[in-house]
């Protein structure tokens, strides 16, 4: 556990400081794109339209085992190789740094702030049309007819939900199981994002991915609401009330927690009606604050997000200090 906490702290710090360099992405791509290529192959190969529903459901389960198993197995081999570089009786700092840097490729702390911040910048520089184009890059709902409040609400909801499954969850799985844990989580989460939506094509094939993703995100969704509450101590009671009242009304078993917490912390309302591919969805409201939102609310949400990330980083740093054995700094 000490080693995985150290790896997590290194990953958190490296990702916050550096993100994933564009030059590296152009050179070798990104681990999530590699996982995505595997998911795409299984979808094309095992999810043929001619197969009966029961067979597609079974193939989806087999596909998920492959999608999660292959990257996680590679991560286990990498971790074992790294930890064998130094004698077992010493804390292998060099190996832990390597594992931390590898793990740093998977959280989205820095990139999430960049993408959501781009919506705020687009609204300021290009107006509503620019905001619609920018928010369409990070949400799945229809954006062409969104008004200003709708654009801001969509961006804040994306920030809240992705704080949970793009930042808190991968770091939590890393803290528990090291590099294999964070790789396993990202493999399942990427599978859910690609095949877990219950469209006609993936209703059977993607069911296993969607269910497993819901399960592995349960602890992080609650933890993310906790971090948000700590980041807004003056609204802590409102956050507790909103999450207890509203989180379970969300159509996702997990997204309601960070969204309700974010709404209460900012004194606004999130959720409500929206449309996907022209189909209207009457979503539940999260929070009981203002419905009319402005770009300033998006800036406040980004500030709250950064504060929550800082609190999380402090918590992991303290956990490492308490977990390290006495005299760990001595050679």
C-alpha cells in the first residue's frame, strides 16, 4: 500500500504539472487511444449485426474480459519488472518514479480544466455560437439549440462528472493497486464510453461494460462529492443535503453525486431537460439554486474544481507521509 500511494502521489503531481505532452501524443499516441483501438477491433469482430442478441451479449462479456485483461496484464508485467530493479529490502524509489510517470498518463486532471476552460474562453471571445461549438467537443447532448445557460450548464456538468471518472476514480484505483489498478480502471471506463451506451447496436454487446463501469465508479463518485464539499466549506451543509436528496434521482448511479455536490457548492441548479440525437430527455434537477447561469458561473466552477483537486493532492501527500516507515529517507 505504501508503494501504491507513492506511485499515486507521483502520478498526480506529474500529471498536474505536465499533462500529456502534445509531442509525445503525435509520436506514439496515448494509452487510451491504444485501448480504444482494441475496443474498436472487438466491436467490429464480435458485434456483427447478424448475430442473435444472446450471442452478442456473451461476446460483449468476452470482449470486456479481453479489453480489461490485456492492458492490465501488460501493466502487471511492467510493474513487476520495475520493482525488481532494486533489492527488495529497500524502497525502490527509482522504480516508483517510473511507475508514477507511467500512471500519470491516465488521469485527466489538467486536460479536463483545459477543455472546460476552452468553453469559457469561447463564450468570452466568440459569443454563444463559439460556446456551443466548444461545448459540443466535451458533451454528448445536442448543442445547436442551447441558450447561454444551457451551454454553461453542460460545461459544468461535464466538469463535475469527469472530475469523478476522469480524475478521482483513476487515482483511487492507482492508490489501491498501483499501475495495474489505474490501467484496469481506464480500460473499463473507455469501454463504457465507446460501447457502453445502450444504443440499438450496443444494447446487448455493451451491457457488461456499462454495468462494470457503474460498479467500479461507485466509491469515486461519492469521494468526488466529498472533495467538492471540502472545497466549499461555506456550502458544506448544502452539499450534504443536495447529494442526499438529488444524487439518486440522476439517471446514472454515479454522476448525480458530483453534479449535485457541484450544484450545491455553487448555489445553482444542474441537470434538467436536454436532448440527445433529437430525442428529448427530461433529466432530474440537481441542486435548488439559480437556473439562469452565466459565464461567471463556469469560471467559479473551474475555481472550485481546482480547489477540490488541490485538496485531493494534499490528502494523498499526507497519506504518503503517514504510511512511510520511520527513517525512510536514510540510505
